[in-house]
C-alpha cells in the first residue's frame, strides 16, 4: 500500500491559532497586558523555540505575578487542548484511506502534547499510526524519523509522499529519503533556491487530493 506521511502542527491542525487563543486567555486570566500577545507569539516562533526557553523567558518577565506552574500548564496543554481538525482535511484523509493509502503522522515535538492533539481531534481514528520525534530520538528532517514511520506500518519509502508546511523539516526531509513532497504554503511564496517540493498546495485538504488523485502515481520531483 502506498505511504502518505503528514505533518501535524500547522498542517493537519492549526497549532498557531490554538496557541494564540491559549495565550490570549492566559493574559486575561492573570490580568497581564494584552499587547504582550505578539511578544509571546514571537517568542514561541510557531513552537520551534525550546519549551524550556519559552518558560524561562515568561517566568523572568512575569515574576511573582504568575505562578511558574501556570506558565508550564500553558505550554504543556494550552494549544494541545484547543486544536481542531478542519472538516475538509478530515474528508480528504477519509478519501485517502478509502483509496488504499497508508497514512502516518510524522511530527516533531513532545509525545504528550502531540498525542493529545491527535486524540482530541480524532486523528487517532483516521490514520494508521504516528511517530513523534521525542519518542524516535530524531527530528525532521533526519531520515531516521521517516524510516521509523515507514517501519511502523510495514511500508516502503520508495514512492512515498510527505505533506507538510515546513520547507526544511518536511520538504528537505522527504528529499533525504527520496520521497515525494507537497508543501502546504498557506499562501506563502516558496523562497528556497537549493531545492523544491514535488508539488505546492495552499491548504492540507488540497495537498492530500493532489497526492491521492489519479495522476499522483506518475508524479516526479521538479
């Protein structure tokens, strides 16, 4: 069965919107300045800043005003408990599975947070499995995490596809294992000059449809 690997944060689920909502609620709860929101979003950097660094910066900023436990609760659970799975993406995944594709989530991050997102959105009932970098011991774009995804479901990386929003982690990672890729642009322009995705789609549902459609089997890297 063909293998379709899909990123989680800001691909299957809008992690940034969920984190924004969590931070806004946090600021209101502790009567903190509303204009701290963009500062904290920039500090978070779409989840790429190590959690320990974010926590330390927030605790230093707010001091005794906010318990350290509240900061850690925000970072551990805030976004994870607010993510949703868009209905077009859900339908596209259903169609991929019905069409014979083996779907595996490949995500950087911590197991507790990522599995919470997967289960709270019902993705655990839609996909065939998932691998998270903390458990694997390797982050995208390292080949090992993609190899772990293929091994999990007994699939081959030859002919596999990777869908994701990160040029480096997802597209470059797919190239490292000779897999095809679809970059979810969200309307952004492609700016890398040394490599390109096989295809580009504005949103995840469209990306999945591009892969599982009748022409996907003959696609080649451009």
